[in-house]
């Protein structure tokens, strides 16, 4: 009986990995969600959908999927302290329901994109959802000085342990880095000893990350060229870490010309949501095939 169970598990794992390699994404429906400024990403948490953007201040709004649309839950969270904008350009929410929550802030300091200010905030997530602001809810402020171009935190699991992954947005020396969350929350900067765990090189223009826990696959949410056109790159996380460079399983590209900013699969990885910074049609329901 035990041998049969192990065999069935192996078959299920193989099939899930096969699906990840051959997955395709088709646009199902596009529509406009307002009051976000330029939408910068999406965080899917136990049936709740959080979209975040850079309105007059950094903003997060909560939604639920209702048929083929999003139902606004009339819950808005401003990333401010004492009314002042703190996380003005949110570029990632690392949440797994167990570990500290981190929110990234990536600021381009020059038009060429060669100088960036990247900060990772450790946040009291339940407190933020309760009070609606960051007042009293910032647990740590970490200068991501290890980054090359910006920060976009996302939780991944490697060899049974949680790590905070992040990636760069440029076209030179791009890499995915894994930070130890316990060391990260106590650090003043990511270059401190014990924070950086592993890194591997990757392709350009990574806007965000999404981890597929059932297949240990990391999705690089990318642009094909700077600020334009959609690309989803599925990489084998474990092999990428071990080799030091991305091990690509599959690449999906679309003919959409706007700036893809974020993506998340919903339950079961049969349907996902892609968001862009466009003023219209910034939320897009995707079907996995």
C-alpha cells in the first residue's frame, strides 16, 4: 500500500511538472479598474485579491472575483505615515500567511534607469488591514542595496524553507536573489551578512514574480522590451538556484503592447489575473491551457 501511494505521488508530481512546462496563457477578458493610479501588481491571498498602485500615494485595494469581473470590497489601504507618502511606488508584496510580510518600493532616480532607490519594508499586515495606513505598522525598513535595478519581493520555498525572492528590472546583470526572511526583517540593508542566501541570473525587464507552489516553478513577469509587451517566463526554481542561472521551462508571450506589471494564478492555476499600468483595460483575466 505504501509503495502504491509513493508511486501515485510520483506520477502526480510528474504530471504537475509537465503541466508547468507546457502551460499556455490565453486572454479571457479585459476590463478597467480605477482608483489605483498606474497599477503595479497583484497579490492573491486566500480568495482575496489585492491590487496595488501609485496613485497620489501608494495604494492597495481589496477585491473578490465575481464571475468574470472583480468586485471591490470597499477596503482601501494607503501606504502612508502621518499622511505622508512612504511606499509611493509599491513593486511587490511577499505574503505566505506564516512569515513576516514585506512590501517593496522601487524608485527610478534618473531617466536612464541606471540609479535606483530600492527599499523593502517589513509590515504588520493585519495592522495595515485594520487601520488602513502604515501608521504604527512598519516593523522594519531595509535598504535593498544588493539590488541592481529595483526590488519586487515574493515568497518562494526551497528545500522546505521559505525565502523572499526578488529580481531586477534592467537589461544588464539581471538576477533573482533569495533573502532569508528572519535575517531580512532585522537588517538595515540586504548586504548585511546572512541576508542574501542564493542568487541566479535571469533575463531582462522583470516586473514582478509569482511562485507556483505545486510545481516549485517561479514565474518571471516580464516585458519583452523596456516598458512594453508581455512575457511570462516559467523557470525551475531549484535547478536555477543550483546552476546559478535561470533554467527555463516555458515562455509565453502575447501581442499586447502595454506594460505588464504583475500576475497571479488563482486557486488551482487554471485561471490567472495579469495587471498593467495602462489607464484602461489594466486588469486581464487569463485562462491557463
